């Protein structure tokens, strides 16, 4: 008979973070923020005033026009410009933990139906803000075959299979939940914002398998931390099971319980 596995989890989340994101868009070949985008950014900054900010990471991007070396420099200038605005609006220097220009997002990785719009969406800076929380709660979770655990607050850089640095804590929490429990499981990757059930493009390899490589990232992490490969596998489900609502709800990795081990 299939055993029920009861988890009595006491989460003491002192120093553990929740995250929020904001995107700033730029005009072609410019690192100066437009008035509209600056006002949007200032509204976002104002929304942080009531929260206990732990860290802010800033990542700059460009479209594919121009030389890649120039675009790398431009993406860094865009990231630095956003940092300057944050500092001038009373965000503390030590809160800004990463300012990184990632260069160009290649146009050929997405649909060519509206090239100007696609390129406009690629001229951007993404901000990832982590918040400290003090929340002590006890939760009972019953795990049986077919149960799913969503790895909460696991944020990947847009189009890539690597995490924002602060998201590693979320992965560690998931590891602690499953490392000693007697079941096998499948790590399932999901993506948002594609047509139909298609997978998304991995911008590092230009292959349409982003949900697969994100699931494999978690698999490799668990493997490196000592979980037996016989207990787990991974798969990418593309956009087959959207949750609806905000796009970030669909950019997720879940752990599906298969059976007793």
C-alpha cells in the first residue's frame, strides 16, 4: 500500500527572501531613460519604501543591431544608468548587489512577425528585488503519488537557464524538503508566454528547450548536493500547463512525486 508521507515543516524565514521584478525599456542605441520609463521606475522605487529590501540586482540587455562588443558595453551602461537613478532616490549602495550588462538578445530566437516590437522589448534593464521577511509558520503537507511541490520564488534570468543569485536560497529550501524523504520524483520545467504549448527558446544555445534545461539545472543542483540519480528525473513541459494570471506563475519548476523509493 502506498505510504502517506507527512511533512511537518517549521519555516523560520529570517533572512529568506521574496522577490519582485521590474523592467525598464530603452530607445534604440541609448542608455538614457525616457521620461515615461523613468516615471514608471520611480513609481516602482516608491513602492519599495514600505518593504524591507534585502538586495537589488540589475541586468542590462540590448537588441541585436550593432556589433556584439558594442552591445555588451551599451547593456552595461544601461544597467549603470538604472543604478544611478536608484542611488539618487535613496536606495542604499549596499543593497545593490549586482550590476551586469548581458549584451544583446538575438532577434532570431523569437518570432519575426513584428521585428520592431521584438527589438523594442529586448532593449531593457531588468531589476530583481529581494525582500527580507520575518514569518514563522507551521504547515502540514501530505505527499502521495501524484503530489506536486512548486519551488517557490525560483527566478531565472529571462530566456536563460541560470538563476538570479538570490534565488539559490529557494533551491536550498526545496532540497531540504526532499533530500531525506523515501520517494522518487520528477523535476518538471514550465515556461510562459509562448504560442500554444510550445517550449521557449534558450538564448544561450538558441534551442527551443528552455523548460527542459531549467528542469535539468535543478536536477544537476540536487545531484551535486548528494541526491541519488535513481531517485529523480527531469522533463520540460513547455507551455502545456499554464496556471494563468501573471506570467511569472508559469515560469516555474515543480517536483512531481512518482512513487515510494
